[in-house]
C-alpha cells in the first residue's frame, strides 16, 4: 500500500496531504448517479435487483455498459453501437471466463478509450469485483500513466479478486504469485472486503446505500494505488454540462477557481481530441468561453448572438451587459450576472453551431400556423356565439360588439395574450415583451405606411352613426393593431425564433427566417379578413387577392424588422396604429 510519510518541520511531523475525493453522487432526472471528477462522462447507476433481459440489453442506447449480472445474457461487445456487457455468469463457461474486472482491465490495456462520448454504466450489486470494474472505468486514463511497480500490484489485485470471485479462496495458488506477493495482495483484498463481509454477516447488505458504499470504497482503492504526488496535475474541475456540437466535437461547461489558460492542458487530457468549446464558470454566474478547436466550422460570434438572445440579463443597452469577446475567447455579461443555467448555455452552443434545415423550419412553421389557426378559430367562435344579442342587448356596447368585428379582435387579443404568458416560460423578451432598444427601426415607418395603404392591414368600414368617436379609437387604433401584432409579431415570431438567428439593435440588417415566416402567416390572415367577401364572386378576383397578399406580406416583413431590431412589440404596435390612422385619413381624403 502506498503511504506518504509526514514531513518534519521544526521537529514536528506534519500529516500527509489527503488524496482528493474524486467520486461524487449526483442527482439527475433519471435518479442518482455515481461520477468521477476526472471522468465526468461516465455515469454509474447501482440498483439492487436490477436485471435487463438479453433482447433489451442488445437494443440499449449507444454508450451503455452492463456489469456483472446486470444484463441477463452472455458477455458481448457491440463496437458499432458501443454497447458492452462485461459478465461471467450466463451464456459462458464460468470456470475459464475472466471476471468482470479482469475483462475491463484487458480491454483498457488493449486501448479502450472512453473519453469520446457519454457512458451509462449499470450494476446491481457493488461486490469487490464490480467495484474494481467501476474503478478501472473511472481511472482508465490515469492507469496508463502509473509506474510499472504500481501497475503490477494493481494487476495482482485485479487478478486475485477475479480468482476469488470466479473460483473461491481455495484456488488462490493458481495465481502463481510468490508467497510474499500472495500474502500482501490477500491482505489488501481482505481490507477492502471488510465492510462488505460485516454487512452481509449482519444481514444488512440489502439495506445498504450502495452508491455511498461504492463511493467510499473507490476512495479506499485510490489510497492504495495512488500517492499524493500523482495528483499534482489535479485541478478539481467539476463538469456542469456537456453537449455534442458540430463535427464530432463537444462543448463542456466546467467549474474551477483557476483561469481558462491554466486548465487548458488538463482539459485536453481529460476530454481528448473531441473538445471543441469550453465554458468555464468561476464566480457565482461569471463565465469564460474558449474555442479549443480552431478548425471547427464556425467561431464564437454566433454563440454570443444566441446567448444574448436567450439571456434575460441581456438587453443590448450597454457593451458590458452582454455576452461578447473575440472569435476564440470571450465571456458573460460583466455588468450583471447571467440568468442562464449551465445546461441552457450548453444548449445555446449547440444551437449556434447547427445549420438550419428545411425540415426543422417546416416543423416550426407548421406549429406556429397551428397555434395561430386555433386562436383565430376560437375568436371566430366567440364572435358568432359568445357575443350574442342576449349578452349585449341592453348595454351601451351593443353596437360595438354586434355591428362590428370588435368582439372578434377582443377575443383574438385575449387568446393571444394568454398564449404569450404560457409559451415563453418566463423568457418574455423572446416574444417582444420588453422595452424597445436602438433607434434605426424608425426608418421603417414610411414603408409600413405605404404597405398599409396598399392593403397590408385590415381597415373595416366604419358604420356611420352606429359607433361614436371614443369607440372608434378603441376599435380601430387599439384593438385591431394590438391584437394583430400580439398574435403575429409576438406569439408567432417568438415561436419561429427557436434555434433561428434574428436581428438585434446592433446586428447587420438581414432577413431572418422568423421574420419571413411570420410575415407569410400575417399575409394569410389579412387575406382571410379582406378577401373573404370577394371569394364568392364570379370570376374569382385574382388580382385583388394577389395585391392584398403582397401588401400584407410587405407590411408584415417591415413590422418584423421593427420587432427584431427594437426587441419589442411596442414600436411595431405604435407603427401599426400610425399606419391605420394614415390609411384611414388617405381613404377619407380620396373617398
């Protein structure tokens, strides 16, 4: 056993430095998992009585490892799917099949590298054979860096445990160990099995917390195999999130008290060649981004854009209050703490490196169209049935609700507002519920006014003598513009921005997918309102319909520019109202 003697200082012996505790138990959505700080991609689950059928084991998700009886089938290695069963119980001749820990040791010595992906390891009983197997999986990188003497002693431990587990204590002599090595190895094995034997003797084994027991025993093995000097390069880095991005590369969010340049060599050693992007968390919510692979198809620019778009702390008002930096290194907002979780940051990195697909855009458009269609249908139902003569017959609102489309737009406004409170899940800025930023969007106002006059907005006929001036203001200048913009530039546009790049106050001008798609939906809506009365005419009025569609699309596209660059629906609602006033004035003057 490796022991570090204490050092003497002024005649006093100082205690040796303790080895770092590298094994942790973490809670996940699938339950508790055992992890190692130096192998955060390997998640171990130990569940008493866990058994997986042969067919289920062979159909497991890629990156699955079964240990010592967890899978009820023969030992197998599916390299294509990366599914492994290290076992010596079923489907084999136990007498001359290596134990579980020996099988894993052989695979590691043959070059098994587990750094390339996430692995889920399943076991059902933490006996010493299984614990050694787990230790080897967690330490497969360090194993190749040990000195020969320590490696030989480790191999002796694994071999003896394999003999005991497969054949029993009476077969120890077949190890061929010299007597002194046999006794030393047996002494260590007995030391490691002390608690297990005691628990089984007292009939408490099945009531033991296997995860806590395994973590403690793994640390005991560390103290036998390692010296304090072996961890001079140990950085105490904790992985918070990981995700596959582009070109078989991964992005990881890690936590450490050191700087990004200090831990770069260690990260390369820990994650291998697949490491593409590192996000280092230092203080409470301060992050540093570092592009580790300069040959990736993309840099941090799009990552900043995506993070700035989804982070509630970012409002594009000051240079400090935003994610930013150079193409290969940057950081989180300096003015305030980010409100994103590590998993959300990792997901944003994934989104930034993904190329948009036609199928993905199609699914988004279909979903947005379905939501908008349901809202319009419900508003129509309210107009036809809810706002009845009986409800408003003896009220001052009788004419406004029964002689106009006011009830339809009020229902549209209510249903849209309800969805805008549900869909964002707290991220209201993504749906334009925010104060406006920037100023360059003011130049879009003339375009919207021209498009509105050409038929790009819904301007109903004002029933002469039926509604008064106050009701006209409420109906024409508030209900119609606000409900339309809330439905299309807030709800529809917000749905379509998922994993899609959009403009902001400081970005170049460009046509975003969310803007174009929401403009198409808006054009269909205006055509439905304006042209429905003409659809029964013979012949079908093709030219007016096309003119309305084109004008509405232009108005929606211009409104989308205002919505994106201001990051708010307030300006586009204001512009819609101004366009409504100017259009009604022009109609009055020319009429």
